[in-house]
C-alpha cells in the first residue's frame, strides 16, 4: 500500500497540532473512543484540509451511521464543511455506473 503513494504521486497529509486538537473534539463528543483516537485523526485531517471524502473500511469507528452524523455536526459547529465517509467501492461505483 505504501508504494502506491510514490507510484501515483499521492499527497500525504501530516498530523498537525490543529488536527490533533480536532481529533480530540471527536473523542470528547463521544464519536470516536479514546482508545481509537487515531481514527478521529483520520477524519480530522481530512476535514481540516477540505477534502470531500474519507474512504474507509473501518466499520467499527469510522464508517458507521453515528460517526457520519455526529462528525457532520461537529464539523459544522467548527466552521468546516461536510465530509462524506464511505468505502472506495461506493466512490468507484459512482464513477463507473453501468446501465
């Protein structure tokens, strides 16, 4: 997986103090368990950089209804846009619809 970063010239978004604080917000709000704070960092970094999507197959803490609804609320309260949490397949299916 790491070779894909180089192979496709992907940009790696680093954890910053701001993203760390925003991830804490997801934990404080009960969206992400403290023990899995790194999952909150994943969403926080994407939100702070204005990304449209977080692609995840983590159905325990990221890609689930509670997380989707509550991150939208927290993001809005802090002046960040909505971020769509879904699987890569959902995005690819939209790109390659068959009739």
